[in-house]
């Protein structure tokens, strides 16, 4: 089950983006394969938006919770955190399925502003990044099915 824990006093746009994250990752809890994917690992995925209020997605015990803001104090040595910095429009493109996770990790614009910068990851383990990429792709594919597209 995906839920949103919203902070008071946030802008409507940022709340809308955190709400979209709740719906996006919540798609995975609707079927057994998605729940199995969520249950593979427990991590906090932080989205540090360069043009908005940050939020994070907590995946624990096979469930997803989205929280506005960041965990304070920031602990960049936590072994369960994946921390990205990006612009809101890049995250919207991911949620819309217009780009894949790997496309966001490699900048395609000349200015590089359309990229997700990995600031920190659990001991920089590729298996964790692979899992996050699988979360995004599985949620994108479930969104297409939900919209009547295959």
C-alpha cells in the first residue's frame, strides 16, 4: 500500500509531485509481481529537487510511503539511502513514462540539467541502482496498462 505523509505549508506543485510519486510507486503494490519487487529491498529513495521541495520514498517490508521534505539531519552515511538530485520536470517525465530511469542518469541535454545526479547510494552498489531502475520501469509499464495502452 502506498501512502503520502504530507508536511504542512508545502506548495501545491510540490505536493502534487509527491502525490504523483505515491500513485506512481503505488502501482507496484497492486499485483504479486510488483509486491515481490518492492519486498526485495528496504531503502529510502531521496529526490532532492533543485527547483522545488524535496521528498523521499520509503520502501520497507514491501510497502511504499512517500514523505515530503528530507530526513533531518541528513545522514549521508546511512546504508539504506539512495539520494538523487534532479529537476521537477525530469521526474515528471519519468512518472509519465516519457524517459526511462537510465535515460535520466545520463544527461541528454547539452546543459545536463535533465539528468538525475546520483549523490549517494548504499555503498554505491550497482544492484541497488538496478533495483531502483526496475521499480521505475515496472511502475511505468503498469501505468501504460492502466491507461489502456500496452
